[in-house]
């Protein structure tokens, strides 16, 4: 009965104490336990099965039950102790709460008392400081009033003293007093509504106006506009007057400076009038010598009269420059027909030297005060090999290799550049016309010298080198450019550029293109007999060795002109004004030199190509059907190789400085020779099997020679460029494939046609027709073959052009090389 009640109680307890997962997790964290009885998913059946896994284990069931009952009694004791311990907890908590509330009330009362006392203290402090604030304000107002009264006393006394000193012309005392009065008056700006203050301000202004009028009158009396200057040095009165003028309106200072400089330069206007003999350009040195003497005289007599910050010496020099520029422009406009280039350059040279002297002596700080005068803009940094030239440097003696020297350090800007020499710019057309004439004579001299000396000889240092006239031309260009840039960076530079363009084209036409050897048609040809009798070393090329050297020399010169013209264009753009940069364009002249280069290469290609033509003609006329055995390379191959070995080393040695154009020559020759060789190959008909094998061996020999063409006959073995090798392999592989198709049996026809399509990758029926002609098939057989060829052609992809050529994957060069080696072994076995 007891056990049943305990079981029912356990069920009720389990139903009541169903805890949430969160609570169960918290309990496990606070009281970690490994006991299965403490697990939330405790299962009694599993636990009993764990205790008694077998029937034999039931023998100790009594011990297990006793242990569990003992554990239950211990838990009941623990629970009972805890419950009894919590009986008085509620009462203790209420008592503690009441004590806390009482303590809070007592604390609140103390805080209130402190607050009341603080308010009383604050009120007491306000009452104490109220009187102190009033006293402080009174002190501040009193101090301001005393200071203002002192300033007013100083102002009134200063104005009285200023008026008295002005009447007595005591400028030394006035200079210091006036500045102080002006500074004191600034404190009374906010009191201008007071009549007395306004009256004092008006008296100060009146005194300043009277001082200005009086000082100007004193200077007019000392330095009258009409008549000569007063003898002797400057007076102390005028020196003190200048100090007063510094404090007065700036217009007074400017008026004093203007009148003094005008009076100081009045003699210059008389001595160098337009109708005077010394006013002309040939005596321009006298102008600059006069101003030098005047500046020295000024420093001795009046240097201490004017303050240093007025820069009077520089102002006199600047005004002299402005007057000189106007007077020179007027004289040159009147006597424009008398201006010669030497006279103009002499005047410009002397003027620029004088401007450089001014830059060394003065800073140019007064130029910004002069209306209409601006500092010159800084030139761009040089970015090409042309060197910066110092003024007056003789660039005509420089050699062309000076272009490779390091650049000279850039000279500082001259703020006086163009202050006088600007007047020569409208007349620089005389200089431009002179340079046009000189360059024309220079080109004519180059032509005459070339005809007199003849072309460069083979085996000499001149052979294949740049023509000396080219370097002379660009050195002269450089001299003209530097000289003109010193004269002007405006429209004259554009005009000079036009002259440069004109004679660059003339040089390209008269010296370069005009001296290229003429290509004549070769009327004669080699017969098979003459070809077989041709000895090694015989001359069959159209051009002699000297002519080949001349072509290479012209090519090298054109390449030098092309590169130097590009540098010249960059340098001109640096020298000219920024707004005119876009008008400098030498692209047409560079294209002209490029055309000369292309024509020279084409002449070299045509010469070697024409030398090989008789051998190719002999190849097409040989009876290939009657060849009985395969031997060494044919005589026509030996002839072609001989011509290549004759011409290519000469061209390579003479184009050593322009390697890229030698590579272009090799590429162009290969692109011309291989198609021509294939066309002559088609003319070899009919061909027997042995004849085709011989031709295949000859083709392989030519392919080997062409691959070694860039370094043939050279002691230095250099690998040919990949682009060139690719062209040779592609072209000669096609020739080999043609011969392989010819060697293939035409029976059965389907296999022959498929083999042709696979090897040649050419869908043109005309090419297929030529192959059939080479095989010597009859017309009836060719018709059926052509019909089968058209049927077997693969269908071109949709959207592709309907042309006859198709794209197939050609065998790789490695595969072709392997096939050639097999063919050589086969030929050796037959031999």
C-alpha cells in the first residue's frame, strides 16, 4: 500500500515539476552532475535495465533497493533542513526593508539642508560682488576715458604741430609726426559723429593735401620740366620730403617718381631724336652707353635722396627701355627699306646683351608696377637631345654628336627679356628671308658637293654611313632655331618652321631620292646552258657594290633625318609660345623621309629579286619529266644562293647601325621571292616522280638558306627574328606541300583529292588545275578530277565569304621537318 502511494506521488510530482529547457539548462550549469537521476530525460525503465542487465544480477536487488532508499532519506533530510532554514527569511527581509527606508528619509533631509545653505551662500556672494562689479565697470570706463582724452590731446597737439611744421617745411619732423597723427586718428573713427573730432580729422586731411601740393612744388622747383637740372647734389629738404611722401597718398609718390624720371631722361629724347644720325640701328650701342653713364651719375648725385624701397635706379632703367622700344619701332618703321639682316642681328644682339646686363643688376620688381608690362612665362623643360644654348654662343661650330651630351643646366629667367627687343619682332621677316636664302644655297652646295665627290665607295668609312650633309643641315637648323628663339617666340618661329619644312622636303627630294640609283629592266635572261656554265663569283646583279652602298647610305641618312626631325619638332614646340604649339607640325616631312626609307628598301629588294629571276626562269624551263635520278641541289639553286651571298652581307654590313631596316629588307625580299618561286614552280610541267623529288630537295635547300638569310656570310651567328622565321616557314612549307601533292599518285582520285585538300588547304580550283598540269594529266582526266574536287570541298561555315579559299589546319614546322628528313633518307637510299 505504501509503495503504491509513493508511486502515485511520484507521478503527480513529475506532472507538476515539468521544467522548461531554458530552466533545465540553467540548473545544469549551476549544479553540474553526472548522475542519471539528475538528467531531464530520465527514464526509470532504462535506469533499472542498466542496474540489472541480466537475470543473474537480480541476486543483489536487495542491496540496490537499500542504497536507493538511503539516498532518498538523505535527500528528504536535506530538503527538510532547507525548508526550515527559509522559515524566518521573509520576516528578516521586511525588517531590512524598513531600515533602508528610514535611512533614505534621513539622507534626503540632510541633502535638503545642504541645498538651503548653498542658496543662502550664493545670495550672500551676489550681494558682496555687486559693489565690486560696479567699481570694475567704473574703472574700465574711466581708463577708456583717460586714454581717449590723452589721444585727443595728442591729436590736437599733433595737428597744430603738423600745420606749423608744414608751413616751415620741416619735413624731417613732419615724416615722423604725420605717421603718429594718422595712427592716433584711427582710434577716433567711431567718434566721427562728434563735431570736434570731425573737425580735427578734416584738418589732418587738409594738412596732408597741403603737404602733397607743397612737396610737388618743391620738386618742380628743384627739377623743373623745362631747362637744365639745378647744379650740385640733392638737398636734405627733398630727402625728408620723400620720407613724408611715403606716408601720404601713393599718388604723390608716383607723381614725384614720374616727374623726376621724365626730367632725368629728357636729354635722351633730344639726343636720339628720329632725325638724328645716332638714332639708327648701327649706333644702337650709344643708346645703352648713355643710360649706363646716366645711372652712374644718378647713383653719385641722387642715390641717397630717394628711399631704397623706391628702386629709383631700376625705374629709370625700365622707363629708358620703354622709351627706347617706342623710338626704335618708330625709326625702323620709317626706314624699313634700309634694314639688312646683319644690321638687324647686330642691333638685336646688342639689345639682348643689354637686357641680360639689366637682369644681373636689377631684380625686376618694378616691372609689375608698370602698366602693360608682364613677366615672360617660363619656357617648358627640354625633352629632346638638343642642348640649351647660352646667349651669344656660336652653335655653328658644334658637331652633330653633341646631341648625345648631357643637357646644360637651365639658366634663370630674365625678367627684362623682350622689354626692348620686342620692337624688332615685326621686322624679323628680314631674318626669315635671309635664312630661306641661306638654306637654299646650302642645299645647292650639298647637291654640287655630292656630284663632285660622287657616291660613297664600298669598303670605306663613308660606305653605308649617314651623309655628312645631313648633319650639317641639322646643325644649321639648330643654330637658326636658337637664334630665332632669342629674338622672338611668336609668329617668327612659325615662319622659320615653314622654312625648315620647305628645305627638309628639298633635302629629301634632291639629296636623297634624287640620288637613288635608277632601276632598269633586265632584258636578257639565262638559258639552261649559260646557267650551267655560270661560274661562282660572276656579277649578275643590276646594281654595283658602290650603288648598293649608296642606297644603304641614303637609307641610313633618311632614318637619321626622320629621328632628328622628330626631335626638331619637339624642340620647336618648347621654344614657341604655348598658344602656337599646335601650329608646329612636321609630320609631312617625317612621312617624306619614311617614303625614302621604303623606296630604298624596295630598291634593294628589287635588285636581289631581279638577280634571282634568271635562275627561276631556268628552273621553269628545265625538262623535269626527263630527270632520271635525284642528285645534289640544282644549278639554279646554286645561282640563287650565290646572289644572296653576294648582296645580303654587303647590305647587312652597310645597315649595321639600322638593324630594324635590314630586318625589313629580309622580310620584304622573302615576301617577294617565295610567291615568285611558287609561281615558277607551277610552270614546271610536266614533272616526273624523280623530278618532283629533286624539286623538293631544291625547295628544302632554298628554305634553309632563307632561314639563315639575316646572318648569311656573317662570322657572328645571330638568331633570325621570329616574325621573319614564321614568314619563311609558312611560304616554303606551301611550296613543299605542292610538290608532295605532285608526287602523290592520282589513283584513286578520291584519295588524291582528299590528300590535296589536307596538305594545301586551298579551295581554289585554279590552283588544283595547276597541280594537275604539273602531273601531266590529260584534259579528260582533269575534268573528272575537277568535278570530284568541287564535290569533295568542305562546306564553308554559314556567314563566311563565298570565296574559293578555305581555312585548314596546316601541318606544323616540326612535322614538316620530320617529313623532309624522311624524304632525304629515301633519296639517299635510291642513290
